[in-house]
C-alpha cells in the first residue's frame, strides 16, 4: 500500500471540499427498465443505494449507476499513479 502522502485524492464526498464534484444516480429508463436507486453525500460518505431489476421485455438485468461531470471542478492529474484504491462497503452478504 502507498503511503498517505503518495496518494492523490479524487473524491472525498465532503460537500465542503474544494475538490468535491456533483454526483447523481441514473437508472435504466429505456425499454421498460425498472431498476431504481439513489446517490447521496452525507458526513464525507457517498451512499449509492439501489436495486437492479430484470427488464421484462429483454429478460435481462437492467442497470443503475452513479455519475459526475467535470463542469465545476477539474479532476487532479493522476498520470503518475500505478493503481486505484477504493474504500467501499456493502450491506449485502455475498
């Protein structure tokens, strides 16, 4: 693992952070998609909660996703990085 001072923070999900980006959740609205979800930021945590449902017409899973744009804040240059570290947690047992 890299030392903390070797890391470049992309997003800390703190709304007061100068590097914070606006995030939104998107469902699968085409062909009768029934997946739903929400994305919120609270206490420095991004919460992406949802349910991916079968699209009846296709008999295949739909999708949900969280996305952001670069219109307000630019992303830092990470071209020197050799990896990506994510801190994630699931409330579903697998």
